[in-house]
């Protein structure tokens, strides 16, 4: 008989992407190591919203073949030193609660609240540990002065809740988590009800959390006043390339500053000003894209095309040029991710000859995000593949060769939903295959049988159709 021992690493092995991080770093002079969306919670604690750079970190994790915890721990240690304590989780309040607990117990390193071990510890937090972070929260509420918030009344409601839990003898907040936000709000206070909701919610919605962005350092800006109006993209692109070169010269020529978002403020011929945003799925290094700046210009071109369509539709009844000319613009950097050059050198390593930098640049140039798909073991085409997160391991739990061979005679173009069609009658039908899928799971095995045909119409167009066991016909794809 063998015994399976669960290791500590397995208990903390959840590798799903966290939405927020609370970081205790006494000597923090750069809160933008993980994300450009950061908030100062106290003198030595800051919060990061990680969703802004999700694709970027997922790509780095895949490239380096490490878990997210290992990747983030290495980043934080090099940025803030060995005394750093960080908690990653779904909601900033949950991260803060667990961070305060770990500080009480002299914790160091990185903790993932989605792991089973840390979830168990989180549910064991007592009432003192739940109330302690509320002092700092009350200070934030007092600074932003939300409507209806009264500091004295809030403290009185806190004291009332403390007396209540002592009287009924509930040891931990988790022991009465079934009470729900509405119950706490009705009996005590809507502000305590919100805290209660944050404590146990499973999503990353801030739900009126007093989030206030760090003021990003002042970033470079370039301006241009045109000597004559311009409305053709090829001329606008030439001038934009010059301005991006000027912008790059104002940034340090290293890999520390990566641009997440730029603002392009356009002055039109009719004295109207329009702001559009150039945002990048992966933090973008300007000086590495010189001298052509193709990545930024692709994004600007998409915005230009959208803007021209909007202006043409809105002002078609006015006596104005078909494409509204530009008479000037400003470009300034709004958000940056600050990585030390040593960290970027770490990311620059080549793995299996894949050029991840070029992949990221391509994603930045496209108007839509990349999608990743993987096979499923199914003879039914609609079930034979599915969307998977980018960076997800590609291992198969079945032999893929047989399924790949079966796809040789299938078309390239599938309908998202099958289309019922009348019986083809005398149209030319070429039998392709009969298949069935998991017939043992259905009470009627015949229902899983499909006979696939190539159907050629009178114009010579070929469709991919099948007939089910009841004799009904369906179209599922088209041959090119």
C-alpha cells in the first residue's frame, strides 16, 4: 500500500491569475513594478491592479516556464528587497486583511489567496484581525468624503458589531459569512455591509472600494502645430513618426520605462479637439521600436480610421471636407510600467527559439487580442476544440494523431450553429464518413450517429452537411 503525501508546494500550487496585490515594502520608491494601476494605502503599503498587464505577465510566465508566484516573487525581491511581503488575491480588501495577518506573524515573501492553504488560513482570521485594517480604510473614506459617510457614526456601529459578536460567541467572521451583506447593512451600517461584502466576494469588482490611483510621475509630451491642414494618413504617419522619435529621446534609453497608455489629442480644422487613447496589450518600449515606430503607428492608424468614419457620418450634412483635416496635435504618455533593466534582461532570454518580443509587438499592432485554442477528444466538430487562455499548457490527455487524421476531409469554414436544411433530393452528395460521439452517455445510442456528406449545388458550390438518425439534414460548414 502506498501513501500520497501532499506537499506544501501543492497546497500553494494554484496558478490562476490574481486580480489585485497588496504589497508591504518599507522602501518603495517605484509602485509601478507590476502594473501602472497602483494606489498608496499607507506609508509602507501599496495596492496594484494587475488586470491592466494580465496578458503581458501570462506571456512572461509561459516564456520562463515558471509559476506566477515564482515570477512575481523574483520581481518584487529585486525591486524592493528581501523584506517585502505581498499578498495576491481577487479583491484588494481581502489582500489587505491577509497582509495585516501576515505582518502580525512576521511573514515574508509572497502569498496567493487563491491557494487552498492560504484560503484556509484566511477563513480562520479572528474579529480583531478583521477590524484592525478598518482604521486605515476609515481614513481613506474620510479623505474622499463619500456621500452619507459619517466617521463618528461608523465607529459607533463598529463598537455595536463588536458587542454583538462577543455576546453571541462567534469566533471568526467566516463562521457567520452566510449572514450576507444585506443582513449586516440592515442591523448595523451600510459601510460595514460593504466591508462584509468585500471580505467574502468571489469576483474582482471594486464595489465602491475607495480606490485612488497613484499620481503617475510627469511624463514627456510633444506638440505639433501644422503649417497647413492634413487629412491623408500617409502624411500624418510621417509627422507622427517624427514626434514619436522626439518622445523617445525624452525617455531614458534603457528598458526601464515601458509605455502602457498614451494620449493623442488632435486639433481639427473646425477648432474642435478630440482625445484618443493609444493603449498597448503588452507594455511597449519606445526606443526599441525606433526608428519606424510601427507598433505605435498601427494603433494610431486604427484610431484614425475610426475617427474618420465617425466624423464623416456625423458631419455629412455640413459643408465640410469629406475627411476632416488635422491642424495639430499633442502626444503625451499617461501610464508606464517601471521595470529595472536587470529584470528586462531576465525576460530577454530566448526559449526554444520563440521570439516573444515579436509576438507581443504583433499583438500590440492588431486591433483585436490574440485567441488561443486547443483540441478536445470529440468526433462532433462543435465539441472538438475550444478557446483556452494564452499560455495554457498544450499537453493532451489523449492520442491526438487519430483525431487529426479524421479532420483531413473536413472543411476549413464552420458555422457557429448548425443550419437545418431541407432534404437535398437529387443534388450531388458524396459520402464522407459516419461518426458518433459518446453514445454510451445517451439513452438512445442512434441519436449520436451522423452521416457526413459533401453536397454540391447546381452552381458547383460545396457544403459540408450531415444527416442524423431521424433523417433530418443539417449544414455545418463550407468548402472553399
